[in-house]
C-alpha cells in the first residue's frame, strides 16, 4: 500500500510550473504578450476607422443642424432586415414631385407603422446617401464627439512613434531609412 502524496504548498507546485503569467515567472517563453496584438495598434486601427467614417458625414450633419438644405419628403421604398435590425431605403422627392435622390436613408426616427410608400417630411443637405428630418438634426454632436475620440485615440497610439521619427530625422548626419539625401 502506498502513502498519499503530501498536499501542494503553492499554486506553482500544484500545477507543475509557472503560475499567473508574467509575474514571478522564470520561463522566458511566458514573458511578454506573445500572440496578442498590442493595445496601441488596436486603438490606432479603431481610431483611424472611426475618423475615416466620421469625416464625410460631418458637413451634411452640421448643415442639417442649421436647417440648411432642400426641403421635400422622403418616401420609403425598401426594407432590409438583418437579424433584429431593419433599415429602410427610400427616395428624396422635391415638393414638385420630382425624385431628386434615389436610394437614401432617413437619419431620424421612422415610425413602426412604416410601409413602402410611407412619406416623411425631410431635408436634403447634399450627402447623397442620407436625408434628415425637416426639423433638423443633432447628429452633428455625436459626430463631433466621435471625431474628437478618434483624434485622441490616434494621438495616444502614435505620439511616441512620431516623436521618435522626428527626433531621428532631426539629428544632423543621420538620414531616416529610405532617404538618399
């Protein structure tokens, strides 16, 4: 008959090796975030995407906030649903009955009872894909906040790299890689 082994005195002994990641580890392979993307790279990519998607929408949203644009109606034509989200596409029609822009989205609340042919008073500000409520829109506030957040994220993610590149190029006699003088 064999005697039971004594209980482990620490987590390291119980699990047979380094425990807890980088802290206290003597294994060189467990040091550093292997296999993970750096946080600054992720923040930089997300911030750049947010900046690129925000900038084109800002001017039309500001014009809608100022009630500046062509007044008319938005007529719902097609409803597209994915999972639990449905998006209506429609046409912007001038007061004379002329379809000025086809295939637009309405940047405002659409009633639940909306069906094809339903019309809503709208304001066209020059962005080909979006019309706004005729009463104006506060979307520009959200876009300005997104723009500021994206700029702060890009600054945080790249400021050390940019400073390093500028310092390297400012040193006399040292050319940045790729410069032949």
